[in-house]
């Protein structure tokens, strides 16, 4: 499957929207979720006087689109043509691993983060339950949503299952 950048970016944004919706629902369930990726992303820009959460949301959705393009490149390199949902799960695991390691380096990469927001640590493990498993499930959901939306936008729905 050739890389179709527009559909890949749109599918990535769709995955980011689902991630956001899932985290909002878990927060509304009041089960003790501490993680707020939009607040954390936005904290990087608060020193410039911007609105943290809203800018963090925009940053997350744009980054979700860029990650979607990376997924599409990976699908193309691997010759993925069917069972996209399964490949999306695999991509979600890789995405989780990379993002989890990235989270562990936030305080080093951006020293303002620990002063403005709690440090989640790698894979949100410093937050414990329910954050660490939510972090994993969110990335798996992103992968599946990306794969299904990208498949639908780029080649119809044939071969998705």
C-alpha cells in the first residue's frame, strides 16, 4: 500500500481524538486518573503566556497526525494490505513503547515540566493505577483507530478484517 499522506494524517488525528475521548471518560468516571497529556504538553509553552490545556490539545492532535504518517510509512514498508486492525495493535504497542520512554525523559528534556506539572515518569508508572494501564490502552486504541480509518480512507474497507 503506498503512503497516502492526507488520509494518514487524518487517520492519525482521528486516533488522537479517540485517545482524548477515552481519557476524558476515565477522568469523568473519577477513578483517580492523574495523567492529563494535554496539560503536560501545554506546560511546555506556558512560559510564553499561552493557555496550557488548549494548546496541549492542539499540539497532541497535530502530533497524532504526524504519528499517523509514520504508521502509514511503516505499513507501506512492511507491505501491509490486510488485517489492518492487527497491524494497528502492533503499531500501538510500538507507539506505547516510544511514547512511554519519551515520558520518562520529559523532566530532562524540558526542565519546566516538574515545576508546573507532576512528572508521570516512564509509561506513567509514577502515577500507578489507573494511569499506567490507561496509557497502554490509549495507545492500543490509537493504533486500531488509525488502521481502520486509514484503510477506509485510502483503499475502501476491503481487506480490513
